[in-house]
């Protein structure tokens, strides 16, 4: 073996080692980007996922764990769902694990549910498990305080219990539970308004409150089917007739108070006028009494009235005053003896 042969052989080994080293380094670098834990999880669960797909999921900043777990659940449940479908659901903001769990729940309960419909439910409500549960199990809801006035003007208040089950085929375009409750409440209010007497509604509420309601027509556009409906309780509220009577009584009472105040004011005015008149008479009397001494003096000067006549007049006034005082004292003594 000559020198050229040795050099050629050495160059070949160097090239091979370089190529192998480059491949090894590239593989190590590639594996650094591969979520190996998720890859092994999928591999040993019978849901193999190529590493380049895991790298793509990671690069799109999606939840690799959630996607892998959902794909494993789909494989075990034999739903025939592709990895790309799960990726699209997660990319849209849906919970893939919840959707697959709902599909498993529906399958075990013999409920026909597709992945597309389950995904649409999850994206619209984010509560796909509850929706599937409502479609499988009967749900009881209550419409509270449905009220109206009967023809006799008495308010009737009722609570309605409804047993419903969700129709999956009407979930996307059907009316919701609140719309169904509103429709039924409107029908019951109409029956209350048509009733002649509130007593009739209280005696047989189920017969009269739930009559004339076409439940097939009510649920035709709804996503729920009514399985049973009954009146949970009924009671009376406001009585318009009683309120009108009470207002009339209060009005009469107010009028009586106004009349009493008016009469009182009239009596006070009458008393005031009498007092004013008395004061005027007293004033006139005082004025007249002021002129008596002058008249007596003038009469004495003219000789029509003597000094003796004046003294006799004064004695008469004194005697009269004494008699009045004596009578007043005696009357006071008699009143004290009576007590």
C-alpha cells in the first residue's frame, strides 16, 4: 500500500466521520426542539404522532400536552378523529379534551354526536359536557313569579316547574332555555288575564293555567323538548278592588278632616268677632263713663243736680257693689260645700 492509497483512505474516513458528526449534531439539535415526553406518551398509548408534527404544534405556540392527551383519548375512544382536527379546534380557542370527553360520554349513552357538532357547541358555550348531560338526562327548571290580573282585578302569582331535555340536532339554530321559559310564561299570563275569577285559578291551577297551550308549537323552534309541566305553587297578590275601596275611605277621611278644620276655623272666627264686638262695646262704655263726671259737673252748675243728689248716687253705687260682692262670695262658698 503506497502513500497515495493511504492518503485517499484517510480522506474517506475523515469525510465519513464529518458527515456522521454533522448528522449526529443535526439530530441532537432537532431533538432539542421535539417535546419527547409528549412523543413517548403518544407512542406508548397507541396514538403515534410524528416528531415533525409535534415540532410544528410547538412552533405555533399551541398547548402540546392538551393536544396530545386529546388525540390519545380520541384514539382510545375510536372516534376516527384526525390530529389536524384537534389542532384546528385548539387553534380556535376550544377545549379539545372537553370535546373528546363529551364524545365519549355521548357514545356510552348511545347519543349520536359528531366531532364537528361537539366542537361547535364548545366554541359557542365552552360548556360542552353540560350540554351533552342535558341531552342525556332530564333537567327540571322553574319559572318563578309568573303574574297577571284576573278579570275580578285580583293578582295571581304562579311558579311553574318544567322537565326538559335538550335536542342535539336543534342546538345550533334552536331557541334557548330562557326563550322557552319566556314563551311559556306569556301563555300562562294570558290564561290568568282571561280568567273570570282568581278563585277558579286557586282551586284548579293546573287545569286553567296550563290550558290552551300547544307545547308542540312552543318547542318546535326550541332546542329543548318539554317532558312534563306543572304548577309548583299559586298565590294571590294585589287586590285592585280592595285598594280602590281603601283609597275611597282615605279620601272620605281627608274630606272629613278638611270639613272639621273648616268648622273649627269658622267657630274661631265667630268667637273672634264676638270678642271684637265686646271690646268695642267696652270701649264705648269707657268713653261714656268718661263723660259722666263732666255731665254731673255741668248739671250741678246749671242747678239741675245738687251735691246731695250726687252723694246719694255715690252711696247707691257703693251699696250695689257691696251686694254684688256678697252674692259672689256666697256662691263661691256654696260651690265649695258641694265638693
